[in-house]
C-alpha cells in the first residue's frame, strides 16, 4: 500500500520564513523548493535534499515539536556538530543506537531535529536497509 515517504512537515510561527531559510538552507544545506501557487498564500517554506523533502507550515497558535522529529542522516557527525556549533547551534548528544551515532538540535522555532551517522561497521541487515 505505502510506496515510500514523500515529505515531512514541521510547524513554524507566522513570519518565520526568513529564519527557516537561514537555518534549513543556510546551515543545513537544504535547497528551497517553490511552493505551488495555490499554497503560497498560506506562508511557510519547502526544502529538499538528497532523499528528503521537508515542508514547514504556519501553525497558530504555534507549539514546537519537542518529542516528534525528523531524523536526517549525515556523512560525518563530527563534522556536522563542528559546523553547527560554529553557527552557534547547540548539539545535544544522546544515547547512540545500535547502528547509528546521533545528536539532537533545535531549529529556530524550537522543533527537535535529529542528526545521525551510520556506525562502522553496521550490522549487515541495518547496512542494507540504510543504502
């Protein structure tokens, strides 16, 4: 029935587009997508990167996602953490998973974001699933 994941959606407060662009494009390196004309009046931003599409929509009243979160794979967690910390973004280490090292950060709105790096060597079944 389900063929795959199309996109993730997070909420942001009204007027947060510039902060979203600075973080998701400027810091994380995702490219901004043009929203369809029929949805532009709602505000928000859409972004994409290798194998992922993220939509940020306006929610009023706004409340950040504190537990629910997207998890983005990175090539090097150490390099990602160094890059984020150089931008003044706090990275919070957490318990690593059997096949992944990970940290959590918050976007400009307080939404939780997970970054993970595949451990080497990963168990065979997990290696195959992550490719």
